[in-house]
C-alpha cells in the first residue's frame, strides 16, 4: 500500500523532516550536520539541549542526547564522532533536533487509510505492558496533523509519534507499516483495508 518512494522518504529523517515542515506540520527545530566539527560549531553558536539522530535510525537506536558542546568530549558520546561515516566509509550526515518540553509519554498514532487510533506509553517502553500502552483519545488538531503527515509523505499504512506539552505538540517520528501494538482490532482493520484496495485494483469500474 505504501509505495517504494513513500517508504524511502520515511526511512530517511533528513529527507522527510523538511517535507513535513513544508506542509506546515509542527516539529522540533531541526538542523543537519555533516561532521563532528560542524555539530560542535552548531552547539557553540546555538546552545541547546538536543537529540542527534541517524537518518535511518529506529527504536531509539543511535540517538545521542546532548546538553551542550562540552558533552561531545564525554566518553559516553565517543561513538558520535564515528557516526558521521557509514559502514562503507561514506559521509553520513546526522539530524539534530532541539529537545522540546514533554509530559513524559509518547503519543503513538496509527493510521490505516483515514482511520486513526492512538496509545500513550512511557519512553523508553521496557515491559510488554508499557509497549502496549494505554488507549488515547485524539483531539482534532492531532488527528488533522497525523492525516496531513500521511498525505505529505504519500503513506496509507503508517504511524506518527508525537510529544505533547500543555496544548502544544510536535511530530518526532514517522514509520511506514508500524506494529500497531496496543490497538485492539488493528489486524482486522488492516486486512479489510488491504482487501478493499485489492478489489479496487482488480475491478476499478465496480467501485
């Protein structure tokens, strides 16, 4: 259901972050840095707490949390210098996002076409119960943002992660065909959607 193009866009945070920004969707302030020196320069010019993310990372792997340029010299972030080069020795730019205030939980929104369901869960979720989260209601602004995210990237089956604070919210991650963990009836909903899409592809005149 998700095209190859859409799946590629979602896999690369550096590519899809500006596309979401162009669609007017709220995200943390973001930069792309191509070297350890450039990251240090950014943090010295723009002091901030931030997250440094690999372009194709998932499940929070490879993310470094920094509070200042001085953190770059700490042993716990030694791997960050090597992260700017991929396994083939090619340059690997990283995404830098300013930390935003949050209520301590992720809001995970799952989409099947225009049908949406959501859960909240702690981050990082460690136990199976935490990973399943708790059902959450979607206020209209969040619902509109999730659907707009799908349109901007050309997705039909996808997930959007939000952070919230008071009335504010930010998109912090997008996934093509996520697990839908914690969503009752998701399997049946997806199967029905796939069947209907297949019918339209085979018999478009009958729809």
